[in-house]
C-alpha cells in the first residue's frame, strides 16, 4: 500500500505556481488576486477558507476575505457579487458553501461571472468542461486528477467507480474521467444513494479505481473492494471526539489498496491546489498570458 500524499503534491504544484507568479510580478504585473465570500459561521468553512488564504500566501497571490452575517439577504449577496464581477483588480471569486437556508445556492452560483468562477461551478464552466472545452474545472475533481497525474497512475482504459453524485465532486469527476482528457479516458460508473446495494458491490468489487464522496465515515469497507484497488477518499467528516476521518474504513481497507489517499492530507489539500491553478488561469486570461 502506498499513500497518495496530497500535501506533497499540493506543495509541488503551488511551488510551480509561485515561480510563475514571481516572474510575472518581476515583469511589472500585479499579483493574482482571489476573493472569498464567507456567510455566517460554519466551523468547516472557517477551516477551508483559512487553508485557501494560506495557500494564496504560499503561491504569491493576494487574497481578500469578505465576511457577511448569516442574516444577509439573497439580494444583498447578489449585489455584492455583481460588484466583484466588475472589479478588474480581482481574478477569482469563491462563495464558500454551504450558504444559509434562506439563500438559493444555485442563484448565487449562477450570478458569479464565469470568468471569475475558479470553483468551476457556474453552468457555463460546467457545460464547457462536460463538452471537453477549456474551462475552469470543479476544484475537488480537478485536484483528484492532478493527484493521479502526480503519482503517474493511469486512468486510460481503467474501470473507475464513483460513489456519490454531488454537483461539487461526484458528477464532475465522473465526467472528467470519462472525457478524452489527459487524465481521463476511463470507463466510469457513477453510483449514488439510489443504487441498490448489490449493484454497488458488483461495481466496486471489480473497479480499478474507486472514488468515494458521500460524507459517511467508514462507508467503504474491506469487503467492497478488490486487491490492488486505487482508492480516493473525498470525505472530510468530523467525529464527536474531534478526529477528522474520511468515507473509508482506512485501517482495515488500506492493506488491500495499491494506492490510497489519507484523510486529512489527501484530497482536501488538492482541492485548494486546484483552486490555485484555476486562479492562475483566470489571471493569465485577464492579462493575455499563456
Ligand atoms: N464547500 C465545500 N467544498 C467547497 C468547494 O469546493 N467550494 C466552495 N465554494 N465551497 C465548498
């Protein structure tokens, strides 16, 4: 069993970005700039936002964190997004999810300029990605691809099973891995909450690569996978004792895997690294750099 070290891979990618940014800044350009909107108080979001800001520092980006109270209205938030959309001094905009219940998440995502949508959640980017066109790719899914690439794990011709069909992870990774992309050309089965248990087991037991994003600690057990599987655990679950665990029963499954991501230190770090790649792309687009 070998670990897919998201921390090491993310540091390498962010190091590459930092070198490029240093070159741009030396030539007189401003730094890339990421704006993050955070609404209300939500402990996991606080921690994700902190790691995004830290990564901006490491990459040589400027960042701005705009905090709004839980009581902000949808109209007020939309007005703020409109303002940032028109602000040439920022390249990428993230609205940290989840949002309070009284705000329609889809309306907010749809309001972000596709040119600043570094999360890759806007229908324009999602559609372009699906069609195989240049786009900001959803960051967690893109991060998983970058991790597989870093460790030279082939996907072409492989059988990949995705568990979970969220718009943020399961749906985009299933599309990206089946597309004719560098990290793609796999045969993908997308399973979800309505997949009968027997069918799920049939699929996971013959998969070369299993990607799980369901938010249930210990969901993937030893009996569900075959010897030599590559296992990507997207879950970040906080237990009552404060420990952070993934969606895989890591202690019992790990010895069956050829490769497995740890939690923490796996996919979570890669989501942030992919956001950095997307922000650099937004910046390069703005300044017509290649
Ligand atoms: N909340 C959990 N994951 C994400 C993500 O990738 N992007 C945003 N904006 N919010 C999230």
